[in-house]
C-alpha cells in the first residue's frame, strides 16, 4: 500500500495548496491512502466543517487533529457525524469524537489511522502510549488480518517522545509520524522492525513565517514578554510537507519512506514512484 501523509494545514495558504495540489500529488505518488493533519486549517486555529469537507473532497481519506482540535466549536457536532475526521485518542473518556478510524482502501484493503497527543511540554492528557496500544490491539495487521496498514499521527512537541513512540511500536504499525512542530525533520527511516518513522512531517503552509504565522507579530512576542495582537497565518505560497510510505500488504510493514515537499520556499522533494 502507498500512503501519503501531509502535516498540519495552516490557514488559507495551506488550505488552498492542499485543495489545488493534493489531487495531482495523490495521483503522481499513486497513493492508496491519504491522511492530512488539519488542526490549523481555520485561520491557524482549529478546523471548521466546511474546510474539513474541502480537504476530504481534495482526496484525503482521514483528517487528524491535535491541541487545536476544539478551537472551532462547530467541529464538535461534526466529529460525531464524520468518522473520517479524528481527534487525539488520549483525550479523557467522554470527549466528543473518535481517536481512530478504519477506512476502506482500493484493492479490498483496510487501513487503521490513530491520532494521539504527546504529554511533554503540552496539556496533560491520558497516556498516549497505552491509547495507541489499545487501538492496535483491536486489529490484526497484514494479509488475512483485519487491516493491511496502520498509521499513527503523534501530535507532540518533543522529538524524544515521538522517537520513543516510533521505537515502542516498531514492527506493530506501518508508520509512526509526528506533527505539531510545523518543521519537517530529516530522520525519515524504516526502523529495524519494519515501521516507517519520521519525527515531524512539517506543515502545509507558508515557510516565510514563524511556524506558519506572520513573522513580525510572532517574533515580537519573544522580544516583549507581553501578549501582542492575535497571531494570523502567513499568506504566501505554501509548501506541502509530508511523507510517502510504501508497505508490504503481506506484513503491513514498510519497505520504503520518502519525504515530500512541494511548492513554496522549501527545497523540493518528491519520491520517484
Ligand atoms: Fe499544528
Ligand atoms: Fe499542534
């Protein structure tokens, strides 16, 4: 199975790039499964339902979220109706929405997508490691199993926590990919047990910015320790950032992982498929 994962979509710039670019990228990369983190799609904060619909219509099979999951209140009833949009699984019991999705993939295959949030330098939530363990234990990975691929979006600040996630689930899931820092890392690899891993996918947004937000106001917050005006997303052309993974349906494990960076200011990277 070929999986395309795109990192946090930030504001109009990121949204427009995903809506315009994802259909072509999906076909060029022959992606069977597309997952997009949408937590910053609405003006940098949260995901409004119409924007979720636009990202799904562009070719995403599942949208994941993060610490900005609840910034747009309209998402709460929407999450109850739309199983393809998920929020971190380690919110306390009773939280609206779901933390995992199983989707049909062409070729009579199924894939599991799980979203969790880290706990280091972030709001305290339930244990994300045990949350992922509980989700994957509901399924059997590989040929003849209930799913042929599985992907975990670990939305976390600390690279150490994300690395620990990758190694903890090495050999048990197809891909562990980090989000939230909006900065792509260069450590994409297939771990020894066969799990594809990348500490952070980066964002789909304008990189002439401070992690997607207009640079002047964002920088000023570091110079003066007082709240300034509300941050707004940068509006220049976005780079679509993410990762592409090929898995073996027999095992559900990864055979190849490549970075994806298309458009905007970052150096370009597209796997040859
Ligand atoms: Fe984000
Ligand atoms: Fe985040």
